[in-house]
């Protein structure tokens, strides 16, 4: 057996002299300075601003195209006592956007209702029946959150019923835009807002910033109606931003940096209950990883299997007992989701293996009996295993609903646009998207998608990369290094945790965990390293290896010790 995985190791380029100057100027650990310099922050002033991530450095929200019109229309609704509907998508980004704006508007004295479409019954985005129902309830202003940018027909229906629409979205902007009262989306042509990769909840927070400023100018707040403290809603912004896997740079980095701090100390009953069922003690630091793997899946579970409105109610609840009951319910739902996911994944991997063996560079997998609420998660697992873009479709009766995930270098939305003649509906962005397809069109869609992938994916794109920030000697891997690198957090998409590599290290191996699932190594001078899910590679670690890893700490029972987390291994070169 070989420890080689077939990954292509790619080392970040860096100007060593500039990295050394940066370390000296800011008192940084040399490895941290190297990472900053390689990631475009070699200038000391710019690097200092990156590290500080000050809320004061957030861009002016009025730089966003459409903001003036959006604020004016919402302010008019507030002053006129109009009923406002916050219509949000059913994923974490949509749920947190809905909770944030609804909470803000209620604090400002608005008459607000929320609406979250049922994934399995209504599907993604704005729908005509929901618009008509809201209009019948007296709604005169509809704010779409994490959806709406493609809802040309539905916005027209709303207008015909006397309902104005403000669209708050971040998905790819189509050629034809809905005739809304205002559209907020940083990807719009001509938008001057500098951070283009906001999640929808980030766009919603910018709207709340702008609204607060305008309402303050108009004397809306006072002793009887205190001005909302927007720092307190950053817990919601961190949840939605991390869950939507947008790059943690620019405004996103600032929002998540402070949002994680707010999550640790949040007084919101729903957040406290959610942390409790996820095993995160109140008052302890919350990491982006915990948001992505513990908190967000439980909110997502609400909409994957049933009513996503429960997530909104959880986050808006002011009652601790009611919030705990909802959190417990979502925790049970998440466990059920995991079991359904395991079954579908087994089938999807078998189907994907057959398509890859036949030469497919892009995968369209479809079966009856798959659950539409979890195929997106399974698509991510398929992409991880085969390193090819994948769209999974759950078929029922004459149609199918699907979700896709992509690889670096393959624009999924553009690929679906190229195949749109076979799709009833699609939407999304570069890395993730959703589709609706008639059963009879599944095979033509698969053929078109595979053909597009074959024409656009090069051989090297099919080889997963192991990106390293530099080679180190084992004497450089210290607790000081771990603490210095931690200053660069939070880490996530667009700003991953730094990875370093040892060359030709001795490796004493053993396995741990159920069935020997994980690999434990003593590397070089005895550095403790763990490779989760890498237990099957232990027999091949008898000779020297090149090891790629992150540098951090393992905390257990009140003690902390240096530990490396393996990212890849290969025979020493």
C-alpha cells in the first residue's frame, strides 16, 4: 500500500523578504507573516487592518446599489403602518436573514410577518400562491431574503395585487431582473459595494445598518423605542455567513470575527438552546468550524425534512422553554437527516463510480426515493470523493428536484445555464445551485451536462489539490507558532486554516478510534499528529514521509497540548 493519495501539492508563492519585514513591523510569528504576505496582505497597514477586523471598517451600506430606494420604501412602510412580510429561503442563510430583518423591524415598531416556503411542497424562492396568500393577509410590502433575484413573474403578480417588493439576494444576477421597488445584490452591474461575496444575511445586515441610520435621522427612536443594537444580531450574521460557505475576507471576515464573539455570549434564547443541543457550553469560544458542523446543520434540518419556519421561530423566540423545545425538535430532525443521508450516499457513490468509470467529468445522478431535502449534502460528499461537479436529483412522479455542488475551476451556474433547455428551473452561483427537471429530461440533461464538463474541465482540474503555505523544519512547529497562526482566524472558505509541510519526516504510526478509523503519528522529533479518517494508511508509514498539516492545540480535560491535524501524506520525495 502507498500513502500517496494522488493529490497535487501546491505551495503558495511568497516574497520571503517582505514576509520578514511584515513580521518585524507587526510583531508577528514568522509563519503567520508568511501566510499573510502570500494571501495579499504584505503591506503592514493593510495587514494590521486585516488582523484587527474592526466593525468601523465595514463599508458604507449606502454604497450598495439599490440601498437608497430599499431604505426609502421600507421607511415609508414603517411610517404608514403598512404590513411587511419577510419572505426568506429555507436554508440557514435565509433563516438568519429573516430573523435578523424581522427582529429589527419589530424593534422599530413595524407590523411584520414572516414566511418560509416549504422545500418539498413549494420549492425554492418566491412563488405565486404564497404572494397571493400574503396579499390576502394585508401585506403591502414584501421583502425577499436570500431569494427573489430571478422572480420576474412572481414580483409581477405581487405588483398586480398592490404589493411592492424589495429583493435582498446574493445569487448570480440574471439578464432580466424583476421589476421590484428596489434590488439589493452586490453582484448587480454598477454596484459600488466593495465586498461582493456577502451571504444574504450580510446583505440584510447592510440593509439594517442603512435603515437604522435613516430612521435615526427621522426621529424614529427615542426613550419609548430604543435604537436597535446591531452588534447583538451579529450572532445571526455569523451563523448564516459561515453556513453559506462564502469567502471569509473583506466585510465577511469582520462580520464573522465579531459574530463568533457574539455567539459565545449571546443572550438570544434560541441560540443558547441551539448551542446546548450541539454540545457547546455557554460562554465558551465558538469557532467557525463549530458553526459549520454543529449549529448550522441543526437549523438546516428544519427545512431539509419539513418546515424551515421552525428555525426562524427558534431564533426569534424570547421564551427559553419554547426555544429549548424547538432546539430539541431540530436536534432529533438532524439525527433523522443523517440516517437518510447515509442511505442516499451509499447509492450515489455507487452510481457516481459507474459514471466516472465510463469517463464522465461531470455527474448527474437521479433516483426515485431520494429525499430532495438532503441531496445537496450528498452532492458535496460525492464531489469530495470523485472531485467532479455533481448534481443529484430526487425523482418523484413526473419531476425531480435537485442540488449541485462544484469543484474549483468549474462554474456550476454557468454550466446549468448552458443546459437550461432541459431544465424547468435553476438558480444558484459558482459553487452550488438548485434545479427542477422533468423526469423525461433527466437523461438529456445528463448528456448535456457531461458534454459541457468534458469541454471545460481539463485533466489537471480532476486532480484534487493539497495547498500548503510553506515547508517547515520540525523545530519551527511550536506552541508559539500555533498561537501566532491563531491570530489570523477566523478561518473558512476563501481564507482556510494555514497548512504547512514537513519533508522526509520519520513517522511512527498507530490507529485510534472505532475500527482503527483514525491515524495517529509521531512525526520527526515526536510531534503529535492525527489524521481523521486516515487509519487505513497506517501500514504504509514505515518509511520517511512528507506530511501536510495544520498547527494547533488539542484541549482535553483542562489541559492543552500542541497537535497537528494531517491534511495529506505522501512518500518522501
